[in-house]
C-alpha cells in the first residue's frame, strides 16, 4: 500500500506546473481607412477603393474638402462618384450619359 502511494506522489511531482499568464500577441493591424484621430484617406486610396469595386479609367476630379469626386467607368458605363474623404464610403453616384 505504501508503495502505491509513493508512486502516486512521485507522478504528481513530475507534472510540470502550467503558467496561466495572459497571452500578449503584440500585433497591430492598421488598414488605414480612418477612425478616431485620423485625417482620412488620400485621393489615391479613394481611387484604389473604386478600383476594388470594379471601376476602371478612374479620374480624380476634386480631392479637397470633406468629399472626393471622381469620374470612372464600370461595365462600360460612365459614372460621377462622390466619396467621403474620411472613411472612403461612396456618398453619391450618378450615371453620365
């Protein structure tokens, strides 16, 4: 009986102690589309957003102030596009005939 108790005690002492400290990944991901304290997107970033949405032949008409204005094509049709300069959201889009 004493022999089995000694084996049980020895096996408990052989188990490593698990450290329960919190994980700290130290990773910062910045996709640079605005947010608190941000100045907003650049004119080129706005054009890249339109390109990602399928527009081509993108021409920046006015990239000053609260909105950016572009002319672009999509599916063979011409559009005038107004974009929020803070976050890149399309505010208005009108088809040019």
